[in-house]
C-alpha cells in the first residue's frame, strides 16, 4: 500500500511552488501543459485540481476565468496556496482542501466539468488505489466531463532510477532497482529524494481509464523530444527556429516511442 506519510514528508522539503520555474525542463513542461489545456478545455468550466500542490495551474486558470477547486494530500502545500490567495487577492478559487485522491467524499456527485490529475498517479502504488482514485473522479465529474491525468511512463521512470543510482546510490540497491523494472514500483531506500513512485506504460494507463468508462481523447508526451534538450532549446536565439521546434515537439508528442521514453506524459479522456 502507498505510504502517504512518506509522500507528505517528501513534499514538506520539496519546493513544489517553484518546480516548474526553477529550470528549463520545468519551464517546458509547464508551457506545453498550458498549451494543451488551452486546446482542450471548454471556454468556461468548474475545475478540480486534484493533487495540485500549491496551485501552479490553479492560479493561472482562475485568472483566465475558470472556477477552481484546489486539493492536495499535503497540508503544508495547501497552506502555501491559501497564503498566496490572501496575498494576491485571486478570485475564482473556490476552495483549497487537504484531500487524498482516493477519497473525494467532500465533493458532490457530478460537481465538476474537469478534473486535473497532475501528480497522484506518480505515487499510487497499488492497482486498487488507482482504481479507487479513477472511480472517485468519475463520480465527481459531470456527464461528458474531462480528465487530464499526467503520469511517468515505465521506461522513463525505470531508466531514471538507474540515473538516480549514479547520483544517490544510498537510495537504490539491487532489490528496489529490480522491483522497479519488474513492476513499475519504486521504493526509495532513503528518506531524502523522491519517495514512492509508480511507472505504468501508456497502454496500462489507457486500460485503467477505459475500464472505468472514460473515452480516450489523446495520450501524449508533455515535453516530447524536447525532453533533456531544454537548456539548448531555450538558448536558441532565432525565434522562428525556436517556434518551429516547439511546433514539432507538439506534432510528434503522440508517437508511442516518444511517450514511453521522454519524461512526463498525459492522458486526456471524457466521461462516458
């Protein structure tokens, strides 16, 4: 079973508020995610940002006119979001709540037009936990409601654990390295760094949503072939070439080979 206390402890020490602005990899992830949100979101909607941390996406979407509900497992991150709301006087953020993604009882049936699931699928180790999470999302979504769910694909996540061994050998031994490649589950052997993680293939993610009555709209790689090229990409001075590469990154983001090997990916689906 997922150790939620380990996850909460990790995010106490991690600067989640600046994760997507501290470096170019985060910048590209944020910009491509926002581009896809703008492409697929309805013009107006009530949105649950589930696992939304400090509201990195909640705040800009609220400023764009969407009615936002922010939820996260971490009390510390939710408090940071509340403090930011007080400072910036943001309208349209209806609530900020400490919520476990597998239990959405504080929300009503068919309350939301859209759910953003940008985080929980990184951590839910057990199949029954993931099932419960998706069933709860289905319950709180309106008819034809949309789900945007990010995940770390199997090969990206597993290979990253080898890289983690090179940098932090205290976190990775033979046993948990083998377990990651065998099952997609990673358990950090140290208290520092990313703790428990789950890395499914895109096929597994699509199957999970299909079996819970979601119709696939698209699955794509968020950074696509820009993955691990971000510093060189943002150093390009010729804006025409830069824009063309960004367009190509998006154009080929649905290629399965790219989805499985290029960092974070996303499933977008509609409630049947």
